[in-house]
């Protein structure tokens, strides 16, 4: 199927550029996302016009784009995505639907999201471990600070974990709940320590870029710069440059590689019997 090869090949190349840009500069350029959308819709339109017997490929692209537009914004406003990640997901919505049936494409979207969440969880934990090891002194300090602040949570978790483990002598599966309850507070403190202490750096204003996240609110001549999810604007950066002092910036983990890995896995699954077997196994 030439349409699948073109659309998915196009997305594969664009995702490689997105990964390189994200790892190098910690941002995914708007032109990269918008050009992927333009090329995807352009191909769908002209393929439907000159090759296909109908416009289903084009219409399914519009539906995919619309669904991923909603999903991307949902993830963004729930602080799961940064702006570049949101736009990258939206652009993939114009690429992914390859079936003439909307029901089949919905399955495709669902599988991609499940793969993305699974790969993203493993990737995030793995990178957090590496960052924690590289910045061990900061991590250790942060973990001890957070541990002392959350002693009540840890004591309660340990108590309930102990109760569940005791009850597991009568109901076997409660043992796993007990272990999960015991581990969760420490896992939370681990991720929080990495995020709050290892991912924060002092940066001179001249090195700031739009979208950078402040670690804390800053007051400059009566104006407060908020540490919000939208990040710094160009105007705010210019005012901070005039102030001249270093600012604390919070960096996130670059997630463009997760999109690339998830996309490759989805393509592999589509080329095998896994796609149909998976949905049959869950009753779809």
C-alpha cells in the first residue's frame, strides 16, 4: 500500500528530526510539526483525487487530526505534555489513520496511545534513574528533605502495607497490594526528588528561550513572573535580561524519543498479526 508507505515513511523521517532537535535544543520547532500536517493532508487530498475511488483517506485524516487535537490539548492542560509534544501528537493524528473504516482507525489510535503510555512510563523511569545517579548528591539531599516532610505518608503507607501482607495469609492476592502500597511512597519521593532537585538549574537570562519553565515565581520591579506550565514568553525573557540576574529554570525529560519508539512499534504491529490478535483478545 503506497499510501501507508508514504505517510508512515514521512512521519518516521519527521520524528527523527524531532528527536534530534529535542535532544539538542530541548524544543521541537513549530515548522516541523506544521509541515508534517501540511504534507500529510496534501498527500491524502491528491491521492484521493487522482488514485483512490473516494475521499475516505482524506476524511479519515481529518478525523484523526481532530481526535488527536483533543487528546493533545487534554494531555497538555493536564501537564502530561509540553507544547512541542502536544503539537507533535496532533501532527501524528493527520498521519496515523490508514483504514477506510473509522472503527478500525479508532483501534489504531487506541493502540498507539497504549503503546505511548507504556513506553513513556518505562522511558521516564529509566531516564529518572540515570539523572538521579548522575546528580546523586542533589538527589540524596532532595530525597532526605522530602522524606522528612512526608514521614506521616510513609508511616501510614507502611502500616497499611503491613495489614495487607498479614491479610494475604487468608487472601493470597492481597500480598501484591501490600507490596504496592509499601513501595509507592518511596517511588513518589524518588520521582519528586529527581524533578525538584536534579532537573533545576541556574541559567543566565541570555540563554533563556521561550517556553522555559521557571522553578519559582520571580518579582521584577513590582511585576511577578509566574512559574506556570506555559513557560516564559519572549517579552518576559527580555525583561529578565534587563534584570541581569540568573534564574532557576526547571527542565523536563525530552519525550520526543517516546513518540519515535511508539510509532516504530505501532508500524511493526500493523505489519504482523498482532494488531488483530490484540483487539480480539480484549473483545473488540
